[in-house]
């Protein structure tokens, strides 16, 4: 049955700002406190979606989550009117206000782990929304992500949207940012990267290892993946300490091709050998050594957080952040990819500066979902990008998003109304109806 991969990008929300909330994310910490420009960041993301679609690659859109999260602030003891809640939070717990206003759902690679129907025992597409318990501001996303995915992928003949895993560090789950689906001669192979376990594996010294092996094992069971089609491998603790908080900071794969840094996984030569054995002669990889491309430079410029996509011709394109082009090391490595024997035939550099300054490149912004034609037709809403959808979303962003946002703005009731107006319009444009509590 014919199937196609769709990149569902998270649309940047109107509360996009720089607060340095993500411990272990070097860029997020470096830019903490700077004023944000939600309008520019959202338009950059939308432009990227249009570019990917223009290459002939499937492209979808996920709406932002409602922020500030007033419900959570009330659970944490702030009471009164919305104005009272926001003002008091700003006065006595400004960082908590920032946590509850984060636009981090834009990084849709963390939204869920997805297994196509061709890989699952029951022949349905399986989604497990990530619980993201390692970071408080991100853990707030799980409930709304589940509701949104169940709205979009409601047909139970085609889709299963599981509950997130229990919200405990034993089952800390970061979604598709630590999951790579590869294709070989015998079919699909799912590589699950993990950073910690209840066992005795070595952990990083400075930054948290976010993905638990136990979470990956639970997702494998829930998605009914065959044992022969999965591989679990530990992230390199040194890589995590250098800022590779997710697998996709130093590793990206597409079908039969991988580009990676030697600090992405422990014993990476053995991992690549195992992939070669299990995927067959089609498998190709390009591995950067620390001397060729220092991990600190890779973390700063994100060449491995590029999107690698399959073009209609069957060849592949790398969609890399502009920062990696400006890096001598990053640019040289990508040029080597083009020169070697692999499926990559072109590289495109794009601007996603608003995302990069908070530690997310092109690959962070998208959730990969493989759908058959029948499954695509069953998706609810007008969420697949075309020119008209792009233009309508662009008009909405330009009309409602601010071009400068500070912490103090997050406590302004007028701003909250602006944000809710924007989100209400976005969900109507996407044909999703009322999906937020404030719309009910």
C-alpha cells in the first residue's frame, strides 16, 4: 500500500520568549532574558514549512498550545481573576510564570513517538504523546498534546493515540527526538536512543539524561513492534554533558542514511556496524569525528538537527540551519556528505533563528508521521499545508502576534486575550474546532 511521510511542524505560539528554562540546552541558557519576537519566529517556521512542501515533501501543521497556562498557575496556589493570577505570579514567582507561558510545544519532535501502520502488529498508526517529565515547562504539554492528537487522528480504524507514560522519572519520555526509523532490505528498524536506566549504566556528570530506557521499552510494547524491528542504544554521556540533550542534536537518520557525530551514542562504531548488518547493503552513513567537527560546535550550530527528507526523485535533501553554513566545521562536514557515496544530492540552508536561539533547529520543529493514502484521508481538519493555508496562517500571525515580548508582557491580561484570539483563529483555520479549554 502506498505511503508517504509527512512532517507535522509545530506552529510557534504567541508567547515565544527566551527564559533559559531548559537545563542542558546550551542555546536556551545562553539567550535567557532576551526579548522575544514571536511574530518573526512564527513566520520563519511557516516559511520553512512552505519550503519543505515546495520540495515535494509532505507537510502538515500542529497548532500551538494555550499559554499562559492559567489552569496550572491556579493549581499552584494563585487565585482570583486572570488579572490577579498573572500579576501575583509575576511579582512573587516570575520564573514560574515563564514556565507556564513557554511556547515549547513548537518543537514537535518531542510531541510523541510515532510508528507507521506497516510496522505495527494491528496495522494501525500508533502515537504515544511524550510525558516530558524532565523539564517542568515541557511536562505541561502532555495533556493538550494528547487531546490534539486524538482530535486529528480520531479514526480508530486507522489510528491509536495512547495515553502518555506515567509522569515519573523512571518513565521519562522525550518523544521522537530520541527515535529514528530506518529502512533496509528486510523492512523498518526502529532505533530508540536512551540516556538513563534503573540499571548501572553510566550517566552524564553535568546535565540530565532525559530519556529513560524503560520509557522506550514501554513505547515498543504499546506500539506492538516486533522484537526484530527494534534496537535500543545508549546516548554517549559525554555528548549529553556537551549539550546533546536529545539524540537528534548529534544524530539524524532517514530511510537508509544516517549522519552522526562520534559522541552521539556509546560505542558508536559498534552501533553503525549493527545497523549495517541489519539494514543491508543500502545503508550509508557519514560520521563526524571530534577532530573534524567538535561537539561544542555541532551543538552551537546544529548541523545534525537538520531535516533529511526524501525527494520525489528518490534522492535526499538536507535542510540545515543557516548557522551550520556559517560554521567552518559544520559547512565542511555537510560538503563532505554531498561528496560521498550516499543518497544525499542537495543541501538547503534556512533561517529558523527564533527557534535556534532557544535550542531547536529544523528537525526539532517537526514530527514525522508516515501515512497511507487512506490514513491521510482520515485525518481530521485542514492540517496539510498548501498555499492557501500558508497564506491564511501568515495573515493571522501578522495580525495577532507581537514583534517584541518580555516577561512583563506575559502578565498583561490584554496580551492574554490577544494570544487566545490568535489561537482561536488558528484552530478555526486548521478546521479543528474548539480544542482549548478557553474555547469551551
